[in-house]
């Protein structure tokens, strides 16, 4: 997955290259250990289990690459990604990676866990994605999914001045209700849904974020939504 955000078609709040100017409160996409903070809250789902990681090449050059962190916990790990060059590099490094489209894939087997981290918001065929996921789940398996939280208060703050910097590949926003509806409509049963905490980098931005979040419920305070779901049949 690409990691550079760009603006949409509007020129308001953009540079001449079309890239959105980042709001003063918006953290950098390259925050060190941002992926690790997410991983630590989900680690227990991967420990000692066979895992299929969708979009496995995303962030593979980062020191806190999520797929690499899973590799340290899972009993077996297989990844898929559409980026063929990245997959070949991961294979060279000893990882089991396959070139495949997350909206239409079939490996002919099941796993204890299918992980889709920060992926569904990139996909324009959520039905195909979930149908493919179901093929790889047993009744006792689970899908662990994360995605940006549409109603996190920071998303509204960043809109002031039209300065929010958005990922150029994002095509959808989800909240806990719409994500639940989508999963249930596609033959899944939601066992757990919630929000992942994260630490804002040091400085005045961290102080401002801490003050605001202390007064908010999790559904507004945190920008990552997670769901753990199982086959409904």
C-alpha cells in the first residue's frame, strides 16, 4: 500500500502539487512506533495462531512494520498484497507472501485469524473482500479488522481551513455502526468492536490532544476502530 496522503479534487487548502497542507494538529504519517501501539493492543489475537495477513506489504520499510510484528507472535504467517515488487522482496527476506487482490482471493485453506489492518477503507468492493475472507475462516476462526474511525473528533478539527491531509487511496469511512452493518450483511457475526488508543507525539500537540480526549467518550476520542468478527454460519 502507498503511504503518502494527497488531497482530493478541491484546491482549497492544497499546494500547487495537489497535496493537502497538513493541519497543525495533524500528526505525521511516519510517526515512529504508531503501528506498534496498534499491534500491542491486538497482539493477543495473533499469539500462537495461524494468521493470514491481508495487505501485508503496507509499511514494510518501517521499523514497526505490522506484518513483521505479527511474525514474532504467530505460529504460522502468510501474507497477501497487490504490490508484486514488495511481495518479491518479502519473499527474498524469508516471508511467505503471495501476490493477490484482497477483494478476490482463494488460497484453498483456512486460518485461525485473518487480519486486515487499515485496509477496508482502500477497497471499493467490500462485498468481494468479505466473501474472500469468509472462505478462509472456520467457525472457530476470526477476522481482526482495523480502520480509521469516521467520527473521531480530530477528523472534524482537521477540516477547519480545509487543511486535512488525506490518503489518496482511501475511498470510504466507517463508524462502529456502519462497519457492524457491513459485516452482518456479508455473513459475519461481530464478537467485539471498539477503539484503539494511541499516544500523540510529544510537544504542545500532545498536551492539546490529551486535554480534549479526557472529556470525550472513546467513540469520539480515538481514531482507530477495530472489530473482531466470525462467520455467522
